[in-house]
C-alpha cells in the first residue's frame, strides 16, 4: 500500500450521504449553466433542451460505472485510487496527474472568472495587481476553512451548494410561471446536423463533469461504499432536471440566445426586470465561489491519497494533529490555484480539462470490468461492490464508446497537451520506482 505518512492517524469520517450529494452538486454546477445556454440555443434553437437530456443519458453510463467502482473502496483519492487498484501503480499515477491538473486548471479558471464577474459590480478589480489581491482575498478564507477541519470546509461547501441552487430554482419557477409557454419568434436557422448535435453534447458532457472530484475525499465519508452511488445518481438527476429547465426558460424568453453572453441574466430581465438580471449575475458569482469551495475540500485529498500510497513525498500525507486535515495538501492546492489564476496565461487551456476528463471516464469504465473479473478470481484486496450495475460489462462498453466518440474530436493541440501530461506522469512513476529501489538497496 506504500509508505505511511509521518502522522498516520486517520482522517475524521464526518461526511454523510446528504453532504456528499451536496459535494457532488457543488463539483458539477459551476459557471457552465450560466453561459452555455446561449451557445446551445444558438446551435440547436428550440430543440436545445433535448441536448441536455441526451448528454445526461450518455453520462448516466459513465456515472453508473463510477458508482459501482466507488462502492468497492473506503479510502481517499477517487479515480486515482480506482485506477491504481485496477491497473497498477503506473496507471494510478497517470490518472492522478490527469485528475489533479484538470481540477487545478478548472479551479483557476473559475477563480479568474469570478474576478471578471466581480468587475460588473466593482469596476477596476481586473488589473493584474488588483486581480491578484482579490484572488488572494477570495481563496484565503476557503483555505483556512479547510485547513481547520473537514466539518468547517464541508459546511462552507454545503452552504454554497444551497446558495447556488436558490437563484437557479427561482429562475426556473418564475420563468415557467410568467413566460408564455410558446417559444418567441426567432431568426430563421438551418436545421442542425449530426455534427452540430455531437459538438453540443461534447460541451454538455463537460457541463455534467466534475462529479469525480467529489469522490476524492471519501476517506472522510461515514459510509462511502453505500453513499457514493446514491450521491452520484441523485446529483446527476438534479443537474439534468435543472439544466434542462434552465434551457427551456432561456428559449421561451430570448429570440436569439446566441446574442446574449449572459443568457440567464438576459432572460431574467425579460420577466423580472433589471432586478432579475442583477439577481442572476449575483447567482453566477455565488456559483463560481461555491465551486471553488468544493474544490478546496475535494482536490487536496488527491495529493493526500498519493502520499498515503507512497506515490508522493510523505509530507503531503500528513494529517494535522489537532484539525485532522491534510493541511499541507490544502495549502499546496490553494497556492497553486492562486498562482495559475494570477498568471492568467494558463487559464485559456481548457482543452486540458476536456481531454483529461474523457480519458479518466473511459479508464473507470474499463476498471469496472477488470475489478469484476479480479473479484471473481478471489484476488486479495478487491472488495465486493456494494452497488452492482445491471449488465455492467455492457454498460461499461457503451460508456467507453460514448467517451471514445467524443475523444475523436480532439485536435492536434489537445493531443499534444494529453501526451505531455502522460509523459510527466510516466516520469513521476520512474522517479518513484528509483526511490523504492534505492530504499531496498540501502536496507539490503
């Protein structure tokens, strides 16, 4: 299992089923729901709500595989832990690199986006120095909350989950109640083709993504094997309902959604006036900040798990003697997010997030089949799954095909980013092997 960290006392198991569901929701619902409805509406018109449903059905295959695989484990690490158990140390380290980089880049992008949205209310915050100071002020409270205890960090994340869902719920309920249930007249557009639908679903898959980050702190869940599947499916259902209803309201309110860079604020202004637009703009700020709160809790548990397994220096696996949190991992993540968001040049590379997710999703689909076979052979260390997907191997194959079809739309630049990331993971694995060989030689 790898070297134990210097302080090997366990993390506190304080995350219940409801709180875990909130973590998944917080990891999924970010800025996408406030921006994508304009793009989707512009590409598909009145048919755009069906795209959210189609993407949700495809993601159900992937989520089902994650649910079964997660129900075998009780430790922290999420996809890293699952890939390591299914395919070995190299695959685990590669998955860790992909997972950490996608979460780090996504968090930095959201932090930068928060400063942009804040500029609508407080002009002058988007300069380099002012932006860096604002980012520090934004991230520091989240880092402190998660440094002091998972209960504190969990409370912050849960509060923001409720806060981000409230304006979306009001938008949906009031929009459906006050708007005519016939789409407004819109400019003529060519019927969308298969390529349009595929590109839109690709975007929406990433809008549904992020749930895997909420599996990283399962070492602090009370009953992770039972609670993870329930939380994953509940959150997917809530997101699908919310996203689809939001798109319906946008289509009912706006004749040309593609012309509205902030589609929810523009739609709210139609049926609630200027106050509604301000409410939804504030809701976007809350949503982005809530995403950061969830990331600050989830992602440090990945580096903690790597250190716990002996795949990173033990320091990152230390647990604070008083707060029982992986405090070094929390500080590292906060500093890296601040640095990336302040630098800005890293924030345009969203392809890294997209590519990493697709590869990770496909790997866990294959892991379902591998772990079932190893369990059937009675191999040690392979726990029985609390949740088993009906026709699991067939679902895994369909999930793998779903991700593969989307991955075929990678361009050369995205492939280069993926290759570089995997190369870094391979160098990391070689480094850990040499350290282990050196330790064995010194003992011999």
